[in-house]
C-alpha cells in the first residue's frame, strides 16, 4: 500500500512558522515549540507587507498567527496563506471568546483557535493536533459552531435545479440577485415588481432558510458552493 501525502508529512518534523507582532511573544513561542522533538520551527517573524510571501516561501505545515492589534487584517492573511500553501493548517492565538470573530475565522479556513489565556502547552498540543488533521477550539465556542452549522447547513444542492426548502422560483431568483449585491429597490426595478413585493419575498425566503438577515442567506448561498446568475447592471436611479 502506498504512503499518503499526509503520512509523508507526519513522517518528518512538523514545520511551523510563527507570525506575531510582539517580538517577546514570538521568541517565547519559538523556544517552547522547539522543546518538542516532533516540531521544527522554520522562523518566527513579525507582520509586514510581505508576510504572505514569507509564508509561501517557507511552506510550513502549520502557521501560528497572533491576532493582537491586527484583527482587521488577520483573516486576509489567513485566506491568502491558505491559497498559497495547499494543506496548510492555521492556528490563531491570543483570541477573544467572541462567537462572531470565531465563526468568521472558521469560515476563513482556520484549523485552530486559542484564547488569550491559552498556555504554552496548549499551543504545542494545537500544533500537533492540527498537523494530524484535527481541529482545535475552546469548548465554550464549540456550541456556537454547532448552532451555526445547524442553522446554515441546509440541504440545497442546486438553486437552479430542483427547488428545495419550499422556495418558490421567484424566491430563488431574488436570492440569486441578492448575491449580486443589489438592494430591494434595485431588485424591484430589475424584476418589474414593487419594492414592497420584493421585501415580502425576501422576508419569506429568509424565514425558509432559517437566516437572520440577507448576509446570513448569502453565507448559506456560498457555503453550498453556489454562484449567482449573471449579474445585470442595476437600472435603478
């Protein structure tokens, strides 16, 4: 039987790259990780304009990112790093126990999420776990993930094919147009409907999808790997 790529990866030391703005933190993390004989720290660097290029060049198995002071840009780094290094596992450390931030991070593709009170041993354990295909998150946030999946993971294989969830063809059409970024008024103009009629359709489709708002409906739309119909320019004034 042949050896899988995952088994080949784990037959060598787990290659880790640490990225943290605080020098003391990244050097401390590097020292702790190097004590584990199964981990090889490639480098410990700060955030810079070329951070993603550094990650792509190093090709680590696991990337540790400290989010402190960089919350607005951290997920962009995650997305770009995952695109540049296939199979990369990303661990965010120093995080808040915030359900919204956690779910955003999960959607961006992280494999590990450690809070500010995580210990050095927690970081080492997270590296070993994520490198072996496991996900790591605080127990208090697991329920947020389960609830989100329960709300969003609704079977809907193809919006353009067999209609499911009881959506009407008009509701399917409006959901597709919403994904193009149009407002209710713009949708009304495009479909030659009144704005109130569009609002009624949107309200009903959100209820059927179990989505709290248009953004949640769009997340479901993209979660299913669906793409919008061809977006037409708005004719609204």
